[in-house]
C-alpha cells in the first residue's frame, strides 16, 4: 500500500450499469496516478466495479461489513463475502452509519476486527460533530473513536488500516475544514497511533481528510504534512473533479 490514498465514497449512488460507466470514465484520467486510487461503491455494484477496474490500478471498496462470518443477520454482508468476491477495501464507521444506522464505537471495532481477519484493508472513519468542535472536545472525541476502533489491532495489522478524519460538519455541506484544521486533527490521530504502537507505525499510517474535499481545495489540503489522502463523497461522482484530486495527491 502506498502512502497516499484517494478514495471515492459513492454512498447510495449509481446502479451497476452506471458504476461501469463512471469507472470507465475515471480510468483513463487516473492512469498515471502517483497515489493509490479506490472507489467505494454500493454492495450491488461490486461485481460491475471489479470488472470495470480490470487493467487499472483502481481498488474497490465496500461501504460497510458485518462482524460475523455468516448467520441470522438479515440484510447484512460479511467481510468474508467481500473478500471472496475480490474486494480489497472496506469503509467502516462512516459518520452516516453512526448517525443514521446506530453504529457505535464498539460495533465499529467489531467490524474492523472482522475485516482484518478476512484480509481486507480498512478505511476507518472518525470525526466530531459541530457541537463537539464548538465545545473544544474534537481531540478527545477523535482520539477516543480511534483508540476504540483500533482495540486489539496489532502493529502489523495497522498496515492494513487507513484512517479518514471526517469532521461531520464538513460532510456533504460544502463547508470544508481549513487545511490547518484538517492537518491538526490528522496529526493528533498520528500521535494516538504513536502512543498505541510506535513512531515508525505512526509515520507509515495513511491518514486521509474527508468532508467536502473537491477539485478546488484538494491541493491545499493534501499539501499538509499529516494529510495523506482524501475520502471523497460528492466530487468522486464527477470523473474530472475526482481525477484533479487524484493528481493533487503526490
Ligand atoms: P463529501 O463526503 O465529500 O460529499 O463531503 C465525504 C464522505 O462522506 O466521505
């Protein structure tokens, strides 16, 4: 895994046919990418996405997975199932899962465990609400989310974890964190990793910023020393914009 990773989070968008079309449009634009490129697609788009990325370096991510291998969990998808399909990555703990679907730090930790056991690379999302930022507890919130999610993760396994710092107030709002704010929290997360593991593991960790990152602001955010990539929602659905962000990640 390279240090810089730009990942698209398509959320609940695109049919399988549309996924093929979007990846075909992105593919030539990111052929010379100096970073790793990933598209996070809805479960039903995975077969089409895996087919479409063939012959490119683009990786495919799912947007969630369950913590059990199989069983009576109607509507859920296991990490094992994703791995069996050929999926390489899974986004876990996204704030929309935490906000709308009852995801907690504890269930995120269980999902991280299952994903690592299945051999997937995890894009672990953490981030504070606006009220928490205004209360001055961003550091505490993000450190706690990170520590709980990494509970039981070994230093070797940390090599298959990407952490995405996504302030909830910046997601889908057009209100991006400043590059300084993004870097400050990414640096804090790196400090948590250093305390939990080692200086070397913390330095090797890929820490993304996410939250209204777009073609216009990506270069400034990605120039910051502790911002090693981006998790991109809205702009990842626009091939030219996504490619501009990829090109900014060197
Ligand atoms: P956004 O979403 O880029 O549309 O703000 C980011 C995310 O939710 O990962």
